């Protein structure tokens, strides 16, 4: 029997990863992602259920509990991983929604698989959701789920949140299945985006392509229902990060990291999923040119780049990895000295403690995506700098730039501009850096992830004011 609940979260991934326990048997470990920390308190208060894919191709997994959270796994076959996840989600939608930085591929079999898998998620949610429940669907992998739910269960209150950018109409229009996606999303009562621009793109597309009446952030459907589209910029567990960054073991580790990289005067840091949207190449090139130009000396500064393995079977990601690794090899070969590489490159993922130690160890955090829904790394860095020191160089094209206005903002396509900002941050006075960091810390403390979840759920109960069931607590 699957569990039932008044609050159901539906996301492509479960908030746990499959791991091998010490005795060799399979177990689960909480994944480091921000979404679970955001939703953990709401889930607990409402005895919520989380539906998602555990990764891999294991079939017929039963619902289970992990640390008090009720989890319902959705299985994918090997073909579905290839067509729904790697294909339509990550080689069609991901590039279209990120400014076509990579060329999207269109394959009709991938679309069929996307429909099949979305239906499987919707059916699971229908089994689990009690009468009048709130179902909150997440991200671009599941855009058809809201309408599927609406059709099967008109009693539900349905929210959808897109974690990545929603593209301009001109790019979205390339999608052969553009109308189905818009109609899929319109199954929700509230469609949330990172930025106001995304919500506006969506409303405009609905008017143009589906022909519904719209006014400001509202869409009026022929059946009398109203759908609201609005911005809810996501954030992090600010307090949690700050507390972690103050732990003795984290501070010791930060010291250890600095001395392991040769105790330079300044440590630059980049932390990203290894993704072509992140602008890793641009920032490493800019740093290397500053050394070449004689502006920075390898005895004084080092760049630590953490690149977390991601979507490794998708061709564009393989190509990117080769490009970055070739560049790092060239830079270190040409500019490094014995015991003094210019760039420390780590292709690995680390737990939160290690991330916090890296943030503490870094004088200059460099976040230069070509396009990014929000970028939580930028906010995590700020949360960890409780002495108001450190500098953030941030792309204008990350959602975070809207809030973190005091960062050194850059256009990642403008390499000279990135170089100038890196150098400025490198030479910044303590006073200037502190003024900027203080202002940014105020922002991330006020707008943390629990404020985000509350705003979304409040917004959802306003658009869909059920009489029977109260909004989740
Ligand atoms: C982005 C997406 C998430 C996704 C994550 C990791 O943040 O918005 O939906 O889960 O990347 O990517 P992966 O493909 O490993 O789930």
C-alpha cells in the first residue's frame, strides 16, 4: 500500500541517492541538494510524501521511509533513462531553456517517452494524494504532470515550479511540442518561475500559442479556471550553511585546503555541475590570461575548480569535459611551476561540509554561467562568509544577480570584462569587500529557502482557495 497524504511533492529525483552500506547491502543517503532542505520542514509538518526517480534502472521499488520522510520511487527502464531523461529532458529542453548554448536535438521517440514517464509520475501522485490534497510538481522533466493530474483528479490543488529559466518565446517556439507543454503547465493553479521575465514569457506564449485570455500574471481558461504565473526566486538554507561554516571541523578543513594548495595570498574558487551553461571555460581562460599578462603570479594566487560529474552519457557533456580538461592541462603545462599549478581541477562531488570548507577557504568565488535559473552556489558562498569578507564575481545571466547586486557583476561572454572583474576583486580593499558582502548577506538571510516555500504555498492557496481542505501548514 503506498502512503497517502495531504501534501505530495513530485520531482524527477528523490531526495536520496542509492549507496552501498558497510555490510554491502543497498541503502539510501540524503542527497546534498537544496530542494530537500527547503521542503523538509513542510514535509514533516504535513506528513508529506515525495514521489521521484531514485536514479538507475532498478524496477518495482516499494515506497519506503528515510529519516522520517515518506518516499515513493518511480522506476525508469534503461530506454526511458536514455529517451526521457538524457534525451528529451537534457538534450532537448535543457538547451532550449538555456538560451540554446548547446544545439537542442529533436527526436519523436524521445517525446513519446517523455509523455509515458510524465504519465507514470502523475498516476503515482493520484494514488497517493488524499481528497483535496496539494500536489507540488517540480521542474522541466515533468511539465505534463499538472494537466494529467487535473484531468484525473479535479479535486487537487496543483502547483508547478520551474527551477530553470523559462525561455523567450522565439526560442520556445522551436519546440515541436510547444503547445502540449504549455497545456501541460496550465493544469496547475499556480506556475512558479525563478524570475519575473520567465513568468512573462510564459503568459505571452499562452496568449499567442494557445489563445487564452490573459491579464498581467493571470490566464483565464474557457472552463472558468484561473492560472497564475509568477516569480518565486529560490534560495538556500542560509542559517544551516552559516552554522556549518562556523563548525570547528569545517574551519580546520578550510585551513588544510589553503595549505594544501600552497598557502597562496588569494584562492579563487569555482564550484559547478560540469555543465556547458556554467561558463567554466570562460572563467578559467580569463584567469589564465591574467597570469600570462603578468597581472597575477602563480606564487600569489591559485584557482580551485570543482566540477561535479553530471549527465555523463549525454554527448554535449562529454565534449565539454574534454574541452575543460584540455584547457586545464594547457594552462598548467604552460603557466604552472613545480608544486604550483595555476588551476587545481577536481572532477568530483563533495558533501556539504567539504563545500562549506571550500567556501571558507576561498577569497574570490567565481560564478560565471552563460544562463542559470538562480545559482545557489553564489548564495551558499555568501552565507558562509560570516565575517563579511571574501568577494563574489557573478554573471549577470544568473538569476542570483537580480538579488546579489553588490557582487562584481560580469558578462561571461566578455572575456576582457571577466578579467577586469577578477582583477578588481583580487585587489579590492577590505572595506569595499566588506560593504558588498554585508549587503549580500542581508539579502540571503532575509530570503532563505523556507521563506521561498512558504511564499509559493501561500500563493497556491490564494489562487486555489478550496473550502474543504486547508493549505498545508
Ligand atoms: C538542475 C535541475 C534539477 C536537477 C539538477 C541536477 O538543478 O533544475 O532538476 O535535478 O540540475 O541534474 P540531474 O540531471 O542530475 O538531476
